[in-house]
């Protein structure tokens, strides 16, 4: 059985379409990622699936229940960790969990047992009676994970779960997420614009400008590249692109880091590539650096969209405009 089923799910805000006819399924027990830049429609999709936003068109079922016709049944079966902090920092960790348990009618004896176990899982058992305002950002995120699982949801939604955290804390948070998923058997649906986080998923849906442009396992997505990735930085990358197309029939792509070439057996291609650039061009091109690696999800995104995911990060002004649209049309 699928934990989530979405069919042509759409959300518009006036003349702006944030999510455009997305369709996908998430299997029970799966770790499923929505990968895309800020403003791509990730949070809007989560908000619809969690019944916080009503879709303009399309349908979706979460835990077997329709998000429009059965919103209360959906809410009883999901946990949600928002992108922005949502804890009461004047309460202790235990009090935050107790308040959540009261909202979900978790019996007192059941609450105490689960809260103790979950705090141990996220290494907060020694801070249970400490006010949350004294917690670090990573500790707060771990408490939010424990809170999201307190009522034993079928599906846990994580919206950019490590946004704003340092790399070491991000790694630790993911250790806890994977441990919680394995221990609780919960389906996890998360959004991210971090490639390394998406790599942890069983399957990834790449979303751009409100549309899903690819959906598969990380390995199958990277197999789309069809070989190795060579990155060359030269004295004139625009001329290098033209030269490689003319002389070797390649399809190089200019990027901010240099000229990117995808090819099988890249180690054998490099000597020919260097010869064409250094000896065949007039005047000769200077090769500053050249590297060879296996394809990454960043390469997949560039192949599908023609740009790096970080090039599409929303500016503060764009985020403000989007927030205003959401506020004005709620």
C-alpha cells in the first residue's frame, strides 16, 4: 500500500502557479525526497499534503485518506516538522511534548513511555526538564523530530529539516532521522535543496518551477548522465566549448566552475581533450585545471534544467514576494 498518492496536484495564488500538476506515489516505510531550489514548490506541496493549504486542482491521499474530504483523518496520521522553529521556548522539552500529546489525545501513561523513549533516541534525555530557550539549534531540531513522532504517525513530513544548521549538526540530525525511521517504521517525506541529503533517500523527485521533472532512485538518476564527468577550467571557457564541439563532437556545458563534459571512459578522453584545447586552438587555450569524477545529483539537475541548483536560490526579495502572495490569498 502507498503511504502517499498525489495525482495532478496543483496550487495557484492568483496568477502565480506554485505547484503545477505533480503526480507521485510514496511507498510505506520509504524515505522519499523532494529535491529542488528555493521557490520550486516543495513547501507548498507539503502544506497541501498536510492539509494546511487546499489544492487548486488535483487530488491526493495520505495514509489512505483524501486531503480535502478527510482532513482530520489525515492530520491524525501524520507528523510534521516545519521549516521554521515551532517549539514554545519558554517550556521545557518535556512540557512541549506533553502539550503535543494533549492535542493528539495520547493517554498519560502512553505519553510518558513514548516521550522517555523518543528523548533517549535523540539524545535529549538529560535535557528533558530544561527550558527550550537554552537549547542550541540542533537540539531544538532533535526535539521537533521527537515531537513529530510522539503520536506515532504513519507519515512524517520534514520541510528542510536541517536548514540553517552547521554541517556537523546536519550530519547528526540525519543520524537521528534514519534511526527514528528504522526504529519507528515511519514513512518519511522530506524536502531539501542539499544534494548530500537527497542522496540518503530511497527515491527522489526533482521539482523545478512547480513541476516534477524526474523521479527515481539516486543511482538511476545519476545513470542518466551516461558516464563520467570531466570539469575543465581554461583561459577562455566560451572558446573551449566551441572547440570541443567542433573537434570532438562533444556536448560541453559552460558552468560557473568551468566547462562540464559528460562522457563514458572519461580517463581515456582526457588526453584527447587536452590535446584539442592546448594544441588545436589558435591562439592556444591555457588549461588551468581538469578533474574527473562520477556523476552527482547536481549534474543531473544541471542536465535537466541547464543550471546549478544554487543558481536558482530565491533572493530575499523573491522570498518576500512569495510570502506576500501566500498571505494575501490564504
